[in-house]
């Protein structure tokens, strides 16, 4: 049993220091480092519990034969400290007790942050005494992802860096990702998240609303209109346009989505064929039914 406990202690120490190495050299594997830290901490604690008699005796007997035990105890203690420090730094818990949860991020933003697979840097440029106003919001972004790095720059004291980032106004946030940059001059969650989405997915995303058959109007703000949907798309960085297939005779190549919003009359056969081809190209596994009465089939 003693031999087994010794093996477990060395394995635990190896896991703890391995987790530390992962955190330094392979931050994208941070999830595995957390598991290794917990496992290593459990093993060294198990060893400590199993050796409590020897550890207690060490403090009353100073003979040389306990020298090895002292060395192992030091390593175990060091392993525990490293693991606890690492886990406390990465697994801290925060609560937002402010009215209306003003410092909490939306589920969509949290999901976006947790899905990051490469480092993202938020660089804030402002006057030195104004930088603190950005910290609560951006610290919340950093809390939800180990890939997020925050940097606060006094634009007056570091004009060279401000020029390098092409800063034109105080209060500018620059988001960097894989060599790409996006700039904003507000610190609302919506604007920061939208800028992050843009820098993560630089390609243009465009939604076309089919028109010419009595469809819902995306520009109509009345109850029957779709202006609220358009506003939501705009917040997620989608551009939109109306599409009259009878005039264009083609679906634009840059169409991310084509919306057929409750048409009142049937589509022409040529229009239905264009939509059928678009669906087959977009989703090869999907075989749509007869699209002669496409509007009624896909009204929802």
C-alpha cells in the first residue's frame, strides 16, 4: 500500500506540473489542464491522507531515515499549492448583484466567447483617467474565455501605439483576431459583441427577402411587417435586401439566406425552379417537394 501511495503521489505531482505546462505552452488545451489539475490535486491529497502517521512522526523524530519523506512532503505541498492556485485563478465564480444585472452578458455573447479557439485581444485607447470605465464590461468578457486578453492604453502617453492602431478618437476599442482588426467607439455589450462577430467572421452575410408575391415587408414597422426581424438581423451583422426573382432571374451568389415570408400569390414556375436549385446546392441532402405552390408549402 505504501508503494502504491508513493506512485500516486508522483503521478499527482506530474499531472499538476503538466497542467501548468499546458497552460503556458498550449493555452488552447486549457480544458484538459483543468482536468489534469483536479486529478493531480486529488492524488496528492490521497497520498497525504495515507501518510498522516509518518508525517506526524516526522515532527517528533528527526532521524535521517525520514529525509526521503521530507523531500516527498515538500513536493506534495508544492503540488497542492500550484494546483490550488491554478484552479482558483481559472475557476473563480462571480455573481452580478446589481439592479437589472447590468454587468452580466447575454447567453448569446457567453456562447460566442466560450466557443473561441484562438486568442482574441481587446485593446482600449483612451485618456488615462477614463480607462476605468471600460474595465467592468470587458473584464466580464475575459471572465468567460481564457482566449480573451485585455489591454488598456493611455493614448496620450503612448501616441506611437495609438498611431499604429490608427486611432482617431478617444474611447476606441480595437478587437484583434488572427491578424484582423475591428474598431468601435462604444462600450455597450451589443456593439462589442457585434464587432467580435465581424472580426471572427469577416465574410459578408446577406439575407434576401423574396418580393413580388405579397410577402411580408421587411421595411414595414407595423404589426404585420418584419422590421423587428430586420433589426435583429442587423444586430447580428447581417445585411438584407429585397429580391424580385421575376426581374433578376437568379439568386445572388452572396445570398446567405433567402426568406419567403408568407406570400399571398403563387410563385411562377421559373421562380420555383430557381429556389429549388438554390436549396439543392445549399443542402445536398435536402430534397424539397414540388415547389409549384412554394409559398403555401413554406409559408411558415
